[in-house]
C-alpha cells in the first residue's frame, strides 16, 4: 500500500494515523473497522466477482465503501496493518459447524499481529459476531471482551484422529471459543492471500455454503450492539443481547437501510442466489 492508500483507508475508518504500531492503536483500528466496514456477502448475490488481490480489496473496501466477508475484510485489514508497521501473518482456520464438525480447509482467514509493545494478538474483523478487540494470542485463560468471553486453547485431535502441529506445542492448532463453545480451529502456519482462493470460491458458489443462502450485512454499533440486515429482515441487537426485528416491504426500504445504516449505496436489492428475489 502506498501513502495515499493508507490515508484513504484511515479516513474510511475515521481514525488518525498511529505514531507507532502499538497494541492500543491496534485496538482502536480493530474496533473502528468493525463499526464502519460491514461484514457482508452482497457480491455473491449481486453477481460480482470476488478477487483476492490487495488492490481489488482496497478498491472495494476503501474506494467503493463496501464491506465483505472474512477473506476480503481481514485481507484488506492485514494489508493496512502491515503498511502501518505491524508484523502481520495470515492464518487459516476451519469453522465449527453443526455437531462440532469442522468446515473445509481455508474456511476462514484471521490475522496474527505483532506489536512493538505488546506481543502477538489475534485480530479478526471478518467473522460477523465475534471479538470486538484483538485477543492475546499466547493467553490460554479466559479473555473478557465486549463480544463475550473468549478462550484460545491448544486443539486436540480432529475427526480423523490427527492433531495439528505434529505433536509440537509451538506448532499445534488452536481452538478459539466464545462463551464456552468452539468457534473455529486455527492453524499457526502463516499463509499468503492466494492460498484462500479455493475457500473463497467454495463459499461463493457451493449450495451448502452459508453465504449463498441469503444476502446478509452486519456491523457493530457505536454503543457495542449490532445491526444486521439478512435478506429483508432487519435486526437490532442491544449490548445486553436483546433483539428487535422487523421486516421490510419495498425495495426502496431495503436500499435505504443499506445506505443509511451501513453506508452501502446500491442500485438494486441483492437477490438471494438462484431465487430471483430479494431474500
């Protein structure tokens, strides 16, 4: 990223450029990203190509003021952090699904970030409802966060009886849990953005992918709550977890919600893949 691109990205987040790549600056960047850049899968339902290339990601997130899903959001955020002087590694994860089954390889992209003052941190601005602030990567106890209580722990064997890391603790896979339930299994081997192309393709095309079922757009609100537009249903979740839902009628109402609540200007309502309707 060049200086102009960094400046534009920071304006998108509404933050000043940090003097040093510290943990406090990382916390601010992480939270502001979650508040201003929505988690969304609209490209899938608008027929837009998803390309895991740094320039294309910046064009979408910064210039077009859109959001994206994990590969796009954490891919772009990782590029910004690296340009600001952080040591950034891209990590692959497999998401826990029904009955504790793990998803596909390269199911999710997360970031391991090293600061100049505070060790290593797990940053993740691309998982929807998740941690609001980076998690201490080496901490194995509970970590309190506005999004809940998290824990990073060494993972056991998977369904095939294989333990990641080949019995070396420093290379072992890690389970990330929220409120006592496993969220995803994280590999500690660094990857490059191109490694995730197969995962992005599968999630964009497979009929069993959660992202092809319905358009979704979500972000954290400034009070620590969350707003989500899933298809035509708009949900406001308060910081205490209480929810208010209501449906939308016309296309104009849906487009207004995208514009006014998420900052996304669209010409047409995303149609759920294969249905021809707006979700």
